[in-house]
C-alpha cells in the first residue's frame, strides 16, 4: 500500500514534514497489529528519521541507516526542480533517472520504504 500526499507546501521544512507524516501513516498501516512489540516498532519508526542536508540534496534515512529518499535542495539543477523526490541509487547518491514527486507541489504517492519504483 502507499499513501498519497495531496498537500502542497510553503517551504522545504513543511514539505519534508508532509512526506514523513505520509510515510509514518503507511508504516502504521503495514504494522496494523495491536501488540506491545508492534507499538514499539511503530514508535521507533516514527521517531527514527534522520535528515541530512548536503550541498545538493537532502538525504532522509531511517534509524538503522537505510536511505529512504533524496530531495533536491538546489534551484540550479540541470534536470530536476527544487523539492523533487529521488529514489536512492546507493547510500550517498540518488537515482537521477526520474523524479518520483515534489514535496513542494504535493500530489505524489509514497511508501514507508520511500518513493515508489517507476
């Protein structure tokens, strides 16, 4: 299942918050069972995002170090717009084949594991 982010955002911080909220909602649906262990896992996922700002991209990771997504953080990229969501190609680089959505414009689907495959 994936969650569809409808809302646009005024700035990057709000856009990142909208994306993380959708990812948490998708994870909660994935971990639907009501047990103490699942509640702990839901809490750890919801509080475990690590956001790193680089010179061109914002990298979103989970607590265990897996990269979930990259977001373009410059206006002068030759191929992508500010706020475009990119799937990770590896730990330090995004896949630059196609944007999976834009956190400023909204209107994109996302999973708890990150942007969808093409």
